[in-house]
C-alpha cells in the first residue's frame, strides 16, 4: 500500500470515529443535564414545601457549596482515602483468590460440577450477613470491612474468569504444549492473555458490588471513611454535607468503573484488530 493510500485510509477512519465520539459525548452530557434538572426540581419542591424546608440542604446549590468547602479543607481526601484503601484491599484479596479459582473451575469440569451448588448458595448470602462473624474473626474493624468487601467481590471475579477459560480454544493449549511450553508459560502467555477481557469484566462487576457494600459496612465501628462521614453528617443534620459526600461516592465510583472499562477495551481483540 502506498503512503498516500495509507493516509487516505487513516483520514477516513478518523472521520468515521469522530462522529461516534461526538455523539457519545453529546448523549452523556445530555444525560448529566437531565439528572441535574431532576435534582434541581426536587430541591425546589423541598424548598417550597412546609414539611420539606428542613431538608433543603439536599438541593444542588447547598450541596455544591459544601462540596467546594470540603474540597478546600481536605475533608473529602480525609474521608475518601481510608475507603479507597479498604476497596483496593478487598479487591486484591478477591482477585488473588478468585482468578486461580476461576481458572481451576474453567479447566476442570468435575470441580465445576462439585462446587456449583455450594458456590451458588454462598453467593446468594448478603456479604453484610457475615458482619458478626467478621467482627469476631478480625481484631480490627478495618480488617472486617476488607473481608466483607472480598466476600462480595470474589464471586464476579471467579465466575467471569471461569467463563473466559471455558471459551478458550483447546487447540491453543495443545499447540503450546507441542512447542514445549511449561504450565507456568502456558498460564502466563496463553491462558491469562486469552481470558484478560473476561477477567477485567469480572473485576469491573466486583468493583460495583464492593462499592455498594463499602458504605453500609463503614456505618458500624470505624471512625473514618465515606460511610462514616455520611453517618456523621446525618447525626449532625448537615444535609448539604451528606449529599456532597454522596456526590463524592458517585464521582469516585464512576472514575474507578471508567478505569476498568478502559482496561477491558485495551485487552479486547477488537482493539488490536
């Protein structure tokens, strides 16, 4: 292919991509504006209601004012860092346990059949139900919360990984064995790259579940974190600060989810084709 033809193809590809990104940005912006509009209307209803004026702090104006104030005095960072540490700790445990377990389930059909009923039974138990046991088993509330997050996050990681391994073409592993690849080499250079998209999808789902478990878990016992900050704002009737913290939770959760989505797209076969 000539250089001129390559340039034309690249320009055509750029023109095809630009409307897609433009429309995606426009639709995303429209969704945000609709959400803000509904929030603003709700704030007006509270403000003009005799029984709802005490909750006017939930409106966008007081919330954003409190958000800027907390951002300036470092309160947001002080609340977010312990929560992020617990999230990453729980996810790390879930990944370290869930990925090998998922690979084993995907490679060993007999193990999958034996564990199907017990795993499905355990998966359907709310992670917060383990709170009394976690408190007794761990010397600190921080360790108990990490355990609860790991208990919630391990199932999406495990099942998504097992699903990826089950879809793996056996011919790839046979070819790798014929070429003299050892088990660690097959794992590192065949299995993990092939299941990366499924694995990161499982981690993305696990992150969403863990983020939901985190806040109620931090309502009890700890004196730091986003859940504790919400509880503290509620007790002090500072509804503007409470909603500002909810806003922080949404922003952080959305950002972490976007990182996972970026990783999924990076390891996608379509990205490299």
